[in-house]
C-alpha cells in the first residue's frame, strides 16, 4: 500500500488512505492524518457535510455552545497482505513494506458557523508490532476549513488549510521549520441515484532550515472517489490515489516521481450518528496479486 489515506464519500472533513497517509512510523517529519470524505471517511473527520448537519438541523443552531464545539477522531489502519499476512503492510511489488500501523488525528475546534471550523489537529501514529511498537505524536497543526465555500445545487466545493507547527523534537532536529497544506474537495450528488462523485486534492509545501539534509519541500496529491448509498447506514466506497507527487530535497519539480496508483474499494457502515467504520481492500492495478494487495480500515468518530 502506498503511503496515503483512502476515503470516499461526499463532504469535506479530513482526507484518505494510501496516498494521504504520509507518515509511516519511521518518518516523523511528514505528519499526515485524515483527509476528506463524507459518509464513509474523512480527512479530518470533523468537517464533512454529514457531521455538520448532525450538529443541529433547526434554525436554533448556535444558541447552544455545544453546537459550536467540535471534537473528532479519524484513523486509517494499514493492515496486512491478503496473500501472506504478517506484521507488515505490503509494498507495490508484494514485498514487506512498513510495519502495520494506525495513522490517526484528533481534531478539537470551534465552529463559527455550521460549515466552518477553526481548530487544532493532533496527529498520532500507533504501531502495534516490532521495534517501533507504541504511540508517536507528530507535528501539531492549526486547521481552518469551510465544507461548502461553493454550493450550486448538487455541486459543492469545500476548502481547508493546515498550518504545521514544529512540535516534534525529531522533526526539529532534522531541520523542519513549518509547513502549509491547502485542500480542495469537490463533489457532485446525482439526482435520481444515490451516487456521489468527488475529487480531493491538496498542495503541501514544507519549509526547512539550512541544516536540513533531507525532506520533502513539496507534495501534490489528487484522488477521485465515489460513494453509492446502499441503505441508510451502508455505502459502497471507492477511492483512487491517482496523483502522488513528492519532491525530495535538492530535486527539481520536473523530476518529482509519482507513486504507483492504488485503488481502494470498501464498505462504509455508520454504526450510529457518531461512529463510522470503513473496511477496504488496497489494490494496485499495475500489480494485481494477492501479495501486493492488503486490507485496511478507516474509523471516524465524533464526540462533539
């Protein structure tokens, strides 16, 4: 599975799996959790149209302080190979990649309106196996978002941004100064069928001090996705990590390599109004083998 997150649904809250999960346990300088999604998964899990609608459907929204407070968790678990399960999640060629891990983010914030949020994100990596066993907190970020900055009937565009703080000591020692991530989530809901098509993109420049010898000054990401509602609480989801360009320090933008495209079909189950789980398969169209394919799970929970 590539290092990103996969999600699929209509809305704007956090972002996805194979390509969005940019922080393997061994790379603390690239903190990334959560992406964008609606009925099945999120980027952050706190800004989807669905979650904001659950806050209050009446014109009385905002009179209660609880309406304006947000506390969410979003996590993507990168599981084992289908063909040869072990402690690792497979790489494109079917060999063992990173140790299995849960890439999650806790977001706490304030909603100036139903569709907007100002908050703080706390990314965490939990590794249950091997030498990296335990929980690591990556660089915190400040989050600003609007889930419907453009709304024209069934067509909607959400936008968000993350401002990274050098709170992780290993990242600071490696020369990380700060970073910004600009996110865009575009969706279209079909009229006669319960189908939503979407496109999630982001651009993320990182800034380093002169002592840094490695890093990723620029990352570009793009993922089309689809959600088909099977019932009130079940949806079929599809997420495609299509564009995964990452610039290495000292490398020109023209030479940025694109990671192998991966596809993640899944089923999202809204257990209740506050908890959703989305098991999925991670498949590489360029290498459709059992050893290269893997299983995973997205968990999205809303406390406030």
